C-alpha cells in the first residue's frame, strides 16, 4: 500500500504557469477567492490586533482564570477578596520565615538544592556575617540568582586563548564545558564584557584592587557626565566592610534609573541544550540561558562592539521596539509592526485607561478587582502590547544595550537583563528620602519628628474627618507644633486621606507625544477633584438611618438597623458615587514640579491645565496621612523604604522588581495597586468605609418614597458608612507590619548582606577557574 505525501510539488520547468484548460474555472472562482482573502485578512487583524497607534481602553490579564470570580453582591466581609488575601499573605510570610536555614550546613544544602551547585568561596564568612547581624531571610536569594544565571552560561573565545580543546570534558566534547560542568573561559568573557560596557555613557565602575575600593568613570568619547554616579558611590559604601575579603574585581553600575540591558528572544535558548551550562543553571534560576554571539565583529568596531555606541536614540529606534523583541516569536507584541503614533491623537480622551489589568469578568466592575501582588508579576506586555503606552520606561531617551552585558541597576522591569542592587536612596541618609533624618545632628532617629499618631480606631463608625482640627501651616518638618487633632477627644490623629506629591517625571520622549499616558500623569488625572464618571463602592453596611427598608434598592434588602444580620455575614452593598465627590473627600494627589514640560502634548500650558499642581512638601509632611501612594517615576520609587518606616500605609503600584521583592509580602506589609489604579476606591472603602461628607452629599437629601419624609432629620449630623467591621484596625496592622519589616528585614545590614552574596557570586563569575572559587563541601 502506498501512502500519499502530505505535500507535493509540481514537476515542471514553469510551475507557476496555469494550464489553459483551468483558466475558465479560475475566473469563475475569483469572486469567491477574493471574499476568502478578505476574510483571512480580517481574521489576521483580529488575531494580531490593530496597529498600536491607538491603545485599547481596556486592561485584561494574560493569566486570567477561566472561571469568572464571584460578583461583589454575593460576597460578605468574611469572603471579601481583601480579607482572604490578607490572611493568605500572613500565612505565606510566616511559612517563609519558619523554613529558613538555622545552621551553615543547612544553608549549604539549601543552596545546592535550589541552584544545582555548591556555594561560592567565602559563603561561610557571609553566613557568619548574616548570623551575627540577625539576618532573617538567609535563603531567599532566588531573584539575585536568576539575574546572574545567564552569565554562568557565558563561554570564552578559543581564538582569543580563553581555553583550548584539551580543557573540555572528554565525555562532552564540543560542549565548551570543563569536567566540573563550568563554561570554559567564562571568567575571561565576563571580564571582557565588563570592560566593554564600562565605556558606555552613564555606566560607572566600582573597582576593588588589593582590598581597596574606588569609583571611576571612564571617558565616554566626548560625552560628559555631571559626576560619578551616586549609585556607584552607594554600592561602594555597601561593599566597604567586605572589600578586603574579595579578589580584584570590577562592578559596572548604571548611573541612570532606567534599565539598560535588553537581550532579544532569538539570543536565548532553553538551558541545558546546545552545550549550554545546564548543570549550573539549576532549580529556581529560570529556564533560559544566553547564546554566544559567534558572528565576527564589524570591521569598524576594531576595539569592541560598543566602540561606536551612542548614549541616546537620536530619533532612530526606541526602547519598546527593542523590548518587544524579548517576547516569543508568536506573541502579539512581536506581530505588532510599530510603536509609533501621531502626537495629535487626543490622549487625554483615554483618561487613565480605566479598566483593570487583573483577573476579572467583564461584568464585574474593574474597580472591585484587586491585585494580589504588583504589576511586575501580573502584567504581560508581550500578550498585551497596548499596555506599554501606560509605562514611561518604554519611552526612555536612553539607548539600551541589546547584548548580554553585566550592568548593576537599582531595579529591573520585566524583560530587562540588569542585575539588581539596593538603591543608594535606601542605603544612604538624606532629608528627602530617609525617615527620621535629623538635619541638625545628621543622624537617623527611630521616630521622625513629623510623625503623627494613628488616633482613635474608627471601626464601626467610619471616617469623619470633619472632627479633625487641621493647621494648614503644619508641615512635619519646620513646623510640627500643631498636627491634626480630633476636636472631640483632643487626641492627635492622622488624616483619612490618600496622599501623593511628586514631579512630572515618568518617561522620556522617544517617540514623542505619549507623556499624558505615563503612570504619574494618569494617577493625578484620575484623582482630580473635577474628574468625571462614577465609581461603585462595595461595603457591608446599608445607609445608617431608621427607615432603611424603604430606601432605594441598594439598601432595601438589609432591613432596619435592629434587624441587621451580623456584619461579618452581611452581603456587600453597592453605592454608586461620582468619582469627583470621592476625590474631594479622600484623594490628595498632585504634582509639585513640572519637569520636561515641553515633552507633554501642548507644552507647559496644557500640562498645568490637565493636572492639579500644588506646593512642594517635606517628607515629614506625609506622616499626617494614613495612606501614602507610591508611584514609579523614571524607574522605581526611591521613597518606598521611608514610607514603610513610618506609621502610615504605603499603597504601591510598580512594574519593577527590586532586591527585596521576594522578601516582602503584599497585603501584609503594604497594599499593592494595579497599574490601572481603579481599585483604589474600593481599597479605601474596605478599610475606611464611605466618609461622612460623601454620605451627606449623596444621601443627605434622600426622601422616603412611601412617606415623602426625609431619611435624615433637618440639621442632623449624617454619619459615615463604615467599611469592614475592623477595617481601620486592619489598616493599622499593615502599617505596623510594614514598619516591623523595615526594622528587621529592610535594614542597612540586610542590604549589605545582599551585596555580600552578590559579590561572592560575582567573584566566581569573573574567575579563570570557577571550580577553584567554589566552596568545598
């Protein structure tokens, strides 16, 4: 029996000539073929997406569950997503702390189990340092090792004498590995790339020679930096204690906040294949390793590939166009053909790109869809390329490196190849970034002079800031005499507001015309006191009056107050409220400085028309508010550690991973916020309810339709609608947990511990003989 091949080829000298006998039938089918072609084009457009000139106005998650979440109307306080996530966060963090190694042998075994190799030389000294200084999370360095994993796979170049064929493992000839499984010549190649990248503008060097530290900035082919980077000086300070124990090595440090390294997808392969160093990639370090570029260098680059590197885009190329090439070939981002659009498009009509990017059914308001963690973990720009318009780092003016170069940066966005180090803002002490900094004594105090006590817990009463006496001259810095105070009790009390101040930073201008969509601009417009639209707030309380059974539908089902079910079991009730009313009541968000205003469509005039601007405030001024909004700027936010140190609660929205990201727990130590920001209103509603001034404005004149009698007597004081039964106490517990985390896990010594571990791995990566730099166990 013969089988028919799946594909056959016409055996003809002129295969594209249609035989005459088929020409008539071809004409007959042309209309149908045209329709089929149009249908295919339509399917392709729907599959690939419209040109990225006009971003979608909806967020959807790439990893959304197939089943729809329950509607808020079916939930109670006990089953509220925030209640659940807070409990899960507490259990998860406690389990992490409990499983940490208690002895050096345990730590060595855990290291080998996680990373598939023995620790580097000096690991025992690091353990002694960590133990002496009560470092708690001694095993949690997976994100660091993922950053470093590609560099363990680097092989040297035989033509440069990095290694010889005789050095290879005889059982794996051609693999480029020695008998211990290490990539041959990897140290030489690592040092070569460090030297190359040090010549790039705004890449500084921290150098160790004979146990002594220095910071240097190599000449940049005419480009002049203002000074040697503060980030390099910060790393130098962190390394100071350990430098005498380390070999002569160099650390290239990014002087900019933005990430610098983007390696395209086609330069990676699955670890362990094609002779890659799969043995040393190990568990928990990712599943891709770098492929060496064996193509000869261009003749004009006689020194190295970066010899003609320009520091900025100069109108040619942009970060997004480079970044989307890190995505899989079949992803939507790779199929999009451009990231440009006309600057004339009215970006303001997009407001803040309202809908949610988190899991959720379209029938459920995105304002009730809560982020389990930050957007670094939940957003896929590869699957949803339109979301890149909302993040300024994709429009940075600084040209990225599209090759695997070792560059140390304070934060890393998804898809970038930078290696994370602690920020100098966190390690150093400055008036603008350090909680408790005393400018007189030049020391850090345990309690900031501008700190304000929490005040009476408002559970079961809701928020009523009308009782607060607020001195407008109080600034938490120069004037700390009259903090907010409750006129009834006389006690000092934080204001129940969400507070943010900052500059208009957040992105570059490559390409131009997108500044209105950057993260900070969207947040300020969303929180504007004249914003349009409504928000549904879901709280487990009806309106507080005696005739609730006759009130409109939202409250009718709960009956009169004396018949109310136990509040834990009460179903959530929706209150549809104008967003402007809510913003005036508890959102205090404004710019204080216009930077690069000419980049904004319409310039400074349009920028100030579209956004609220206020006066600058000191860091100490923030502590009079319960909620502190923390937003990305050009990169990560440098104030996060100071916010954690305070007695307030950070609400953090970020697309960046930092050195501590696996050490801290969202919903336990801080409140995570999606990049759409929309759920912020229901976050406030859960913990603080609906403020009395909002209730008064929305329901103050409500009339019983059956009796035409006002629900509230004239001149009566209308109370707030509480949120969760112990919402304010829960909010305070997050503030306390964040402060405890900062004082036990986010200390300077914990940053030094992280940098010490990094330095040991760095020394092994730079070594000629990596086996010799591996601990013998």
